[in-house]
C-alpha cells in the first residue's frame, strides 16, 4: 500500500539521539518499518538550490506564506533521483511535486528550469547552495494514513564549510488533515519530545554562512544546542 502523502500536513520533532532506541521500542507495535532492499535505515543525499541572494531561505526566515524549496534528492538504496519542489501554502499544508532525473546536477538543464518555473510561477536564476546528507528510518502506521520519518547522522557542507547536527534526531509526522490523532506524537510526549517548526535547509544555512540574516532562528539554535547537551 502507498502512503506517499505528496500533499500533507507536516509536524516536526527534535530530540537527543539517546532517546531514539526507547522511543522506537514503544512505537514498534503501532507502525510498520519501511524496508528497501532489506535495509530499514536508508541513506539520502540532497542538494538544495536557491538564488544567489537566497530568495527561498529569506522567504522562510521572514515567515512568508506560500513559500518554496527546490532540491535534488538521491535515494541511495533505491537508486532513484528526483528534482523536488516543495510548497508550504497559507493553510499550513505541504505540497510536493517531483520529477525523475538521472543524477544530481551542478547546473540546471533547460528541462529542469522549465519544470521549476511551472511549479513556483517565477523565473528565478537558481544555483547550488549546499548539500545535506542523512540516514532515515521511515515508519508507516498500520492504517496507512500516516508516515513518520526519523532522520539521524545529519551532515551538511558547501564548497568551503561543513557541519553536522551531531547527536540530534529530527522526526516528522506526515499525514492527511482528515487523519485521527498521531500515536507517534502521544508517545513522543511521554519523553518530553514536543512539536517544533524547523527547516533542515535553513538551520544548516546559518551554520555554513555565519553572516546570513538569522535573527528569527536564534531561539531554535539555542534549543538545538540545549538538546545536544541533554
């Protein structure tokens, strides 16, 4: 059965890696674990594109509604690569469109430029910004209405700098608005893990480019540093 949820409601959670095993032990009776080629932990490689002056990043920083992200993602264990365009609309819904490609490019092709323009409605000059790689565990609830992704070992780099989220885990519930309450959220609350709005792209951007505008993300940086030390 499919639970792709390309149009969905997202909710993120951030917690220390030492809570992962006990959390998974509590979740195992309520979710299936997605396996690809016999592996329950998959590797993802991602390259984000933005304008030179970081139009998409600033949309998020300035809390604009109807904001976009453009990225190429390689799903290593399945061998698939997609150009993915995400829209967060003014109703809080995430809509993802994607196009299959052969490899992650350093320069956009004309076909890719056209696809991006058709989806975001703007003719922007986009360039590679930085890469984000991580491992992912994917849980699917037994009603096939909700997907939970659990990202770990997250690293990021540009041509000059690199960094990581060390012992930080980022989980995300992806579900239809019509779905009932999440078992993951209920169990996570038992461990003091509460929802937070967080963008991996934005938080890694401010680590890689220390001079970028980031005052709106200051509290989240403090929170992440606090979680690391738990």
